[in-house]
C-alpha cells in the first residue's frame, strides 16, 4: 500500500516531513502514526490506513514532498514489488522480450511485463501539480528529475555546470544541494567579507512570499484612511474588564465592529471569484496572527452575530492554536474580510496587502492621545487611532469602501452598539 502526502487544504501543494515514528521493517497496525508533516499553515500526524510492514521510506525527515506523492510503502511481507517501486527500479527490472523463432511452436500465453513509467514525480508514480521549471533534458542530453529542476530554479543553480550522480548520470536533488554551498561561497555577500547566516525557506515563508507577490501584481489595490475616536470604547472596555474575569481587548472590539460594518454595507462583504462576485450573508473575519516564521489569519465565522465575549474567546483560542501549528485548514481558509492590528507595537499607521480572494483588509494602528479642537474652539486631547482600509477595486468601488469605513467609525465611536 502506498502512503501519500495528504492535502490539508485547497491551496496546500506540498508538505515537509517533520518526524518519523516508524522505521523500515517495523510492523504497522491500522491507526498507528507513521510520520508528522508540516505545511505552510499547520502540522499533522499521518496514521496508517492498513496494517503490514513498513517496506520503504521515500521521503526523509526535513524533505519537502508534493501533495499526492508517495511518502512510504507498506506491504504484507515487508518487500517492495515492482508495482510499488520507484521509476528507476522499475526501469532496471523490466527486461526486453525475446524474439520467438518463426519455426518454433506457438508459445504459451505469457503475461506482458509491467509497463515502464517515465517522466514521473521522483517520489513515485503519482504526478505532482504541473509547474514549469525548465526542460527535463539539457542540450548535453543529461536528464534532470522534476524535484531537481524545482530546487535549481529556486536556488538559481546553473544545471549545465553539474555532473549528475543519479542513475545513468541523471541530475538529482542531492546534486543541487551540493552545488549551493559552492555558489554561496562565490556570492557578493561572501566576497565582501560580511558574515551572514543562511536561513532556508520553509513552506510557510515560500507560500507567504508567493501569495503576497501575486496579490500586489494582480489585485488593483487602493487605500482609504481615517482617524477614529476610541474615548468611549476605552471607557467601556475598562468597565467590562472590571466586572469580568476574562479580559476584552481593543482588537476584540475592532473585529466585532468590522463584522457589523460589513453587514451595514453588504456590497463590501464579497470576494472575487474570477468570472463573478460572491456576496456573503454573514461576516467571517480573518484575524492576522504573527507566529514563528510567518503570519496566519484564522477566521472567526459569523462574527457579526456572536457576542463580543464569544468573539474575544474565539480569537484567543484560534491565536493560541495558530502559534502551536494546530489549526485545521477549515479554521484559516475563507473569510470575507481581515483585520490586521499592529497597535501593540506602537505603529501609528500602515497599509496591509489584500488577502485574495477577499476584497478588503483593515490595518489598525495604535491608540494615542492626540490634540483636537473642541466645540468652543479650545484645544483638548482625545484618544484616537488611525485605520487604513486596503481594497480590491475589482470588487469594491471607492464610494462603497468609503461607506464601509464610515460605518466602522460610527460603530467604534458608539461602542454600546457592539453589545446589543
């Protein structure tokens, strides 16, 4: 039985082997945990679906494997048959059929040899999603495995300078990894004598980089900013926290207010779906959470109809499990809008990048005392914060975005409405 790399979400295309719980030759029962994987968003233990003996491991700890590629093989006797062997094994095992002399008696029917599978994923016969990382054959005739092509493209390694160490001189992933230190030694940074530490990109960092580049290149952003008074909100929060053992944060109020604002301006509670717009009934709000190595946005579903206390508790739970890499894909996918708050770092104002297919993201700065003119012409100080709304212009026009931001400001400045 082939054990495949599972897909933990629609946007997940690969996973990294974090740990093996079994070794080759171990007896495995159905339900036993075989290995642990990490994706760009979460981690998960993968159990065996059937019992047997672990005959082969094809992806070692730390190795990144495409979704649906074979990670290991379980058989009844612990032996790997030609049907489950990698392409190189199958190619070496299959012998050409001998010609039968014309005068010889008719031979008995013989089962045809297994078909030789070519141009497949290096882990096994399951094709990974097609990506263009160059041709599989160099002008010199040398062959390159798909994984080696991808690694070479990402690392900028010149394949024509390499001597393949794989079967029949094929260039494999190990050849690319050996070539990288030599290339780094000749890099401008090394030549300048400035010491540096190389940090390999994990799945999360690569996914963040890819999605942000795609968003800035394909989504027509525009930005609207406004100052919001939080005098009444801070006073109400103080009263609530004095009576409740569970503290409510300013960000909890912000998320609740944004969810209700999207209800007041339903045209903005929509996402881009290529040939159409999808306008949702409920407000599912993503909350940006910084974790080690990146950022994730778990989603508070139907935040508009949940109480402020329920929203606060859910955000705390999602953030805790996000930092532990324990979120399920359904808990961080989707959403009709996102809130990103950097106020705790003293950031006064910033602009966030829209997270497709969502159409809006609200960037929240720090609350601070600012001077303002009172009704009688005198100068007084008030607590205010600046919010910036980033908008996908394909979905939301300027007037609608302005209406959304005005609705949000009204809700925050009259915070009792968030409790009703």
